[in-house]
């Protein structure tokens, strides 16, 4: 089990870093250009490293490196097009983080398809599903906050009500006086 979890660690770390990047962008209202580029390059390295043991021969290894390099350069160029100042004026900053995550998710999913890797494809799919989930969560955070306040209020009410009740062992017997 520990070996399986160790094998899945790069995918989980990449997913957590992608979601953390969107969260930071939403809070700071500044796009993290270098962060997204680093993450794209890191996922590219994960693609090559995880497929390397299955690749037989120098020619196949060379093809793996170059196809992944071209793939991720295309993803990086597309991400940087979204960060050009003319395009940035059309998008609010939190949307930029979601757009970059969407591009990263698409690039990751397509890399997984081309490598026939279920884990990499699933990572891309999970990142893609995170985009609407993050935007829904951001819109629904007020309702979650109200729900939490309601639950805390109910818990306090029931807790105070239980503290005010007399216990069963402390009964007063009027005939003993």
C-alpha cells in the first residue's frame, strides 16, 4: 500500500499545487505567472519520468522527451498568450487563474492520452473538474458561512439547554422536611 501511495504522490502533489495556485490568485488578486509556468514544466517532467521505465531503446526515449517538450512548450505559449496585457485587460484577475488552470488541465489530459497514462489523464480531468468546482465554491461561500453560523447557533442553543436542566440524582423530596 505504501508503495502504491508513493507512486501516486507526484500526481497528488501536482493537483494540490494547481488548486493552491488558483486559491492564491483568488485571494491576492494577482496572477502568478512564474508559478503556472513552473507547474506546467513540473507536470511535463512528471510525464517523462513516469513513462521512462516503460520506454525501450534510445530512439523511443528521445521521441518521448521531444514530444513532451513540444507539447508543454505549446501549453506554455498558450498560457503566456493569456497573460499578455491586452488579453489581461479583458479578464478579471481571479478568472485568469481559472483560465490558466483550464489550460494546464487540458494540456495534462492530452499528455495523458498521448502517453496512454490513466494517472496523467485522470490528473488533467481532476484539474478540469476543479475549475467549475472552485468557481461554484467561491459563489457559494456566503451560503456555507450562513449554514455554519446556523449550525453553531443550534449547537450552542442545545448545549445551553442541556446545562440548565436539573439532573436526575438531584431530586428534592418534600416529605423529608
